[in-house]
C-alpha cells in the first residue's frame, strides 16, 4: 500500500476583511491525496484556488474548515515542514545576495551543515545552469535566472516533497525543458513533487496524476495515463480534458 | 541558533544595503565631525556643540535609518513573499521576527558606536582649539582632529567605491561598514597625534560619553522594536505615522502625566520617556552620568524591547500570508 504524503480532506478557505465579513470563498471542499513518488499536477484557471491550496498546505494560511495532513502531521508542525522544499510562484529573493549566498541562506534555514551546504550549493547552481554566475547579486538577474536560483534554493535541503508553484513561469524554452528534465530526474530518484501550472502541455509530459480546480472546487483529475488513453488526440489529451471539465 | 544567525545576518545586510543607509552614515558622521567648525557663538563649554550634535545625530538619523530598515526588512519581506519562502520551511514565526529585528538592531548599534567615536573625536577637536576670551570667542580648531575625522570618513567612503569597482563588493554595505570602522581608527590616529592631553584622557572621555550614547541607543532600540512589531501587520505609511506619534508622545510623557496621570502612565509603560534618556545636560562642565542611573535606563529599555519583540512575534504568528 502506498504512503500518503499529502492529504487534503474537505478543505475550504474563505477570506475575510477587517470586519470579518466574508470577501471571497477561494477554496470549497477540496479533497486531494498525493502519494509517495507522485508527480502531482494541481491545475486550474486563474483564481481557481491553486495557490491558496498550496499556501494552506505550507501552513501560511489557515483553512476555514477541513483537514490537511503533511507526512501524516498537521501542516504547521515543524517536523513535517522540515521535509519539504518550496518554490513560490514569483521568485522573491533578496536582491543584494549573490546566487550562492541565496542558496546558502536557505540551507542555513534548513539547518544543513555548512560544508555540505557549500558543496550542495555549487552542485545545484551548476545543475540549474548558473555555473559562472554564482557570485553575482540576484538583483541583477533576469526573471528566468532568478527562477533558477529559487529552484536551487528549494532543492538545497534534499526535500522529500517538493512544492513547485508555476515552476516554468518566466523561463525560456530551453529553461523550461531543463526544468522538466530536472523534475523527471528528481521523480525518478523517488522525490514526491506537487506542481501547480497553466502549462498543460508540460504537465502532461511530467505529471503522473493531476487534479483540476475551478472556482475553488476539484472538477476533475486522475492518472495522466488514463486521461491520455481515453483521448482521441493523445498529444493534446490533457488540454482537451481540461477544457472539457472546466467548461 | 544557526537559523537565527542566518536570518539576522540577512536582515543586517538588508538594512545596510539600501542607498539611504550609506547616505545616513556619511551625512550624520560628517555632520558630527564638522560640528567644531560651526562654533559661531558661545556655548559656555567648547565641546558642548559637537557632543549634542552627536547625540542628536544618533536620535534623528539613527532612528530614521533603523525604523525604515525595520519596516523594509520585515514589512516588505512579508508583503513581497520573501518571508513566505522562509516561513514555509521549518522556521518558527517568532524566531523569524526576533532574528530579523535583531539584525536591524545590529545595524543600528553599528551606527551608534560609530557616532559615539565620531562625537568623542569631534568634542576633543573642539575643546583643544577653542579659546574663549572674555569679549568673545576665538575659534581655532585642532586641525589634525578634523583631518582624521572628516578625511577618514571620506576616505572610507572612497575605499568602498573602489572595492565596488575593483572587487565587486556591495557598495552601500561596504560604505556603511567602512565609514563606521573608520571612526575608531580616526580616533586612535588623533590620539597618536597627541590629540588627548595624556594617556588617560581618551579613557576618561570614553567613560563620560559612551554611557550617554548607550542609554540613548537603548531608548531608540525600543522604537525600532515597536516599528518592527507594527510592520508585521501594517503598511509602511501607517507605521511611519504611528512612529512619529510615538516619538512625540515619549518626549511629552512628563507634561502629559501632569495633565492626565493615566495617559502618562500608559505611555511610560509602553515607551521610553525620551527626556529621561537624553542625558546631555549631565555631561556639562566635565560631568558624567551616574552608572546606576545608566543601568536602570538600560534595563527599562531591555524590558520594553522584549515586550515589543513579543508583541511582534504574536502578531506575526496570527497573521495569514496570502
């Protein structure tokens, strides 16, 4: 029997204003389960609740109702969060730190031994294609390069679960291909990956399972192999399925 | 502790990395060093103007620099999402807040230490040169002291520019660090050039002046902790408005307490009464502040800092980070 890494059961989130009046119901009764070794795609149009779901999973937002378990623990439990890596939707990095310092900063927050962190930072920056740029401040980087630094920072502590919010956003075609290949390699190595994205073609390539959100609800999903096997146009299977369930 | 130091170091760097910080360090320290030049009228004691100029620079420039750094490093990180990336890892929010505030404290204390050294040199430069005649003031500033202070500060700034040009060091950070470290070096250079009457004069000057700076810096740290706590919830404009009100209220604690004892008591419980922390008058005529009084005021500051750091930690813990 496979081990559940993420369990989201009947989770809802309503944002309220200063007077505690409900402003927006971002997530409504979402059920998602991610198993060990999955590359799980959380898909949906803008405003469908993907990022809110991810932030509840990371303990940055509290669900209004429902239950979330991360490695069998509540999401605010530090033992659970110590086992994950997170790439935010936008690459928020300190502009005055160099690429190497940024990765080492996150290594320090993950309590990695300094010597191991230095070796790991060098290895990761080379992996994401930033060899030779390690000592440049990230404030001077292009959006795509900053994204690569953030990717390296998310991977530095060798997490068991990698949460990627729009990982290919801002990357050029070569960068997108590199990231897809990297995610495949990580998954082959046994890492569980949870991805949100609008890039359905890319998601079909790399995900093993998907869930599709619309207006805060799960409106479809399943194994990619099942979705592809039922489609008439295999190449655009996920795109067609997405359009069908969201419509 | 490794997490604490990683966060605090980044916050200290962030505080110094803004161009505003380099401008504040350069402008405030040059102002203190140049104070002897402005001896146009009689103050009764030649070193008084530089000394009070140094304390004022710490209060005004230091407070402006440190509160803006606190808002930047905490408020902007929370709104931009840099904080989310750290807090999504196993970093407790209270640790995050305390470490970030401690980083800003470190940057502020660097400025305070530099201002104290600059003031000691400036006061000595002024006292050595001014000859007060019965009919007026004949000002002759001790040149080597002025040269060490002003020249050292400008040279440090130029070295930071050169380090940025040739070694790619961060300009604003190195400018702040180099101008700060230039102050004790300039003080020692002046000492070596005979700027102090005897070997014990430097130590006596430090013993008189540094406690006054420590007490005022302690009072300022309370405001920095308050700004950091407010930055966990409110926008920079709101924090700036509250801080301005808090500084004014803390200066008016005594008259307020006379008009409304309850309001005065509340302010005194939450903020340092800055009139108590401004001890310039105690240094007049070769006087020094009492050590037990200095320790009492530092203890009050420490308690208030701990209180506002606790408030900030609770506010951040309850905040959602969308």
